[in-house]
C-alpha cells in the first residue's frame, strides 16, 4: 500500500493494462489477432481517420496482444516508472505519461495523413510509453548530468538494443517507440525547464 501511495501514476498504469488484458482475454483469447485488437481499441490510422474515433490514440496504449507482450511491458515499465515518478513528482509525471501516450499514436497518425504510412497496421501496447519514460530520463540527465551519469550510461546501451530489436522485428512498431520517446523527452524537458526558471525567479526575488 505504501508503494501505491508513493507511485500512484505507475500503479494506475499497471492496473489499467492488466485489467484491460483480462477483459480482452475474456472477450477473445490470450493472444489476439489484429482485427480483435482493433475491436478492443487498437490504433489504425486509416480507421481513426474514417471513423473519427480519436479515443484510440489513448486506448491503444493499454491493449496487449499476448501474455508475453504484457508481462515484458509491465515489468519494464515498473522498473523505470517508479524511478522517474519519484524524481519528477506524480503530477508532473502524469503529464509526461499522457504526452508519451499521445505521441506514440499521434505522430504516426500525422505521418499517415501526410505520407500515407502505416495504413494497414494495427498497434497496441504500453511500450511506446516505456520509451517515453526513457525519453524523460534523457531530459532529466540534461538537467542533472552528475547525479544521473551512471544511470544514463547504462540505460543508453539498453535503448540502442531496444531500438535495434524494434527495427528488425516487423511486428514491433518502431515508429511508435520513437514517437513515444520524443513525446516523453519533450514534455519532461519543458516541465523541468519551467520548474528551473520558477526556482531561479524565486531565488533572485528573495
């Protein structure tokens, strides 16, 4: 219970992913296909354009297509998410998570509208948010390089490996991962920059 109170955003995300997976398993099976994923709120840019169901930009982050998919994602998110929520605070961290969710699907949607990319793909999963958390750690490192040097160095190699896997495995959305990382980095950087300016203003005014 203490951990839930300390990291409410992290545990809420985990609960939503797990509850959604239980629901989709009861509806279909433990391993959904693309059409079943679409029926459960998955993201397809052409479908969003035609039906105007923009809620899919958010709901797609919570659906998973198999047991291994959700286990790996939830484990990775738990390990990273508590750390960043602790450093940023829950309210600011929630903004980063929402930005990561929207960028994970929103940027690929814009790419589809402009270039027609990804018209036949159905995507889902919280992995884009995980990359958003990694992006947030990158932003934190820019502001606190001394404190986070070792963490950033170790994480950097893992990120390169994860991006390489995303590139070579066709069922993994490379665009969603990169987009999530961009959203997490940009939102965290803006928040940290504004917070720093407010502290400086308070310091000088005092």
